[in-house]
C-alpha cells in the first residue's frame, strides 16, 4: 500500500512526523479523508478530531483549528491544539 508523509505542527512544537496510510480531518466545510495520490488541496480546519493510521495503529488528536495542505503525497498540517 502506498503511503503519505504527514507532518503536524502546532505553534509550540512538532506534534507528529511520519508515514501514514490515510488521514481524516475536520475541514471548514465538513470532514474529509486523504489517501495516497490525493488531488492537491489547501483547506482550513475547524475544531475537531484529526485521525491518522500509521502502520496498524490509529491515532487521534483534538485540535481547535488550523490549515492543511496536501501535495505529492505530502500532508502538512498547522494546527492549534
């Protein structure tokens, strides 16, 4: 299975960096999921839960808002925790 490189940062610290098979975000217009070879996008993030699958483990993180960019199997998230 093809993977994506996910980086999640907050103003205070690096929260996560690594390979994931999919990630789900609370977008400004509703939840959306990103998998390998997703079309490029930039979106605001609303308060809610970010979920991502790394290996066989699913992780979740509560955020207050932020931004996400998806491009070339790279997901970059700047979020307020």
